């Protein structure tokens, strides 16, 4: 469990890391002669929660989806600045050992110990990273991408199966902004010229707490871990 001072320190360090990350990338954006590429991806995802206290625990994974655009600006033949924008549907299931009260838009609900709450979260994601790739070997190029993902929650709903509650708006239970890191690796299959099919595997983990600690809810830090399967095409 983190105290208020510890949480402030964590947020401060994350902000410093983000600013440093962007400062490193400024020189890469200044050269107008750099090669660029664009892509589209559609990624099935599996997401689940982790917590920092025993009173609240993960209760299983959920399937989701991530659809978006990518942009790469190369500063050497094998290294590029990567960014883009995507809309991700993720979430997870949480169970508490205490009786808690969930705050919805129009009403509150009391959840008894051991009864799961299912979160369905929609993120707007703007990744910022560094992509490394090999020279083309036959039709294949191998790549990895590491970076940070600022996220804005643009939609959030919750199910409480034990109470018959489904798809209820849960914006009062979710924090609006988050930040995660991503690690992705995969292959590009050339179709000729700059066009290539993309296949990859990625992992994403949040730095900041996803849920608010309202009322009698336990003070915890909930992180959303996301495994994604990249399917896309670059131009």
C-alpha cells in the first residue's frame, strides 16, 4: 500500500521520465529528409489486473481489441521514432475481501466480499517509442519497439454479475489519465517496395493506479496488464 507522499513521488518520477523521453526525441523530428512510414493495425488483446494489496485481487482476464494507426520516422536505416494513435478496449476482473460500495452515474451498489466486479475500459492511446529493426532477410525484417503510452480513458463500464448489473457507466470509479510502457517484437513480411504485413506480440503495463478509492473502498493501486497480438500493414 502506498502513502499519499509515496504516490506523489511516483507520479513525479513518471512525469520526469515522460519529459526526458520526449526531449530525447526532439532531435529526431528536426530532420525533414528522414524516411517515414505509416501503418494500420488491428490487435486482439488479453488484459487483466494486478494489485498491491491482498484485500483486492485479480479474478481473471478479459478479451479486448486495439485498433489504430502507426507512424515511424527513421533517423538511421534500422532505427526510427515511433508514434501513432489507437483506440483500445481492455479491462479485467477484481474481487475484494471487504464489502465495498460501487459508485455509478445514477446509483450506488453494495458488493459483498468475494463477488467480482468486471471492468470494461476504453482507452485513447498515443504511444511514443523507439523502433529497432534488422536489415531485410529475404522477405522478412525482424523488429522490436519499446516506449511509453500516455492513455486517456474515454469510456468505462462495469458488470456486477451477482447483482445483475451489466454495462453500467463507471466513470466515477476510473481515473481519467494513465501512463504505461510497452514492449513489442515481431516480423515484417515484404509485399514489395515499402509495403509489408506486420505480425507481432506485445506487452503493456500501467505505471499509475487505474481505479479511484471512493468511500469505503480499500486504498490500493490497480495496474492493467495487456498482452496484444499485432496484425497490421505498413506503407
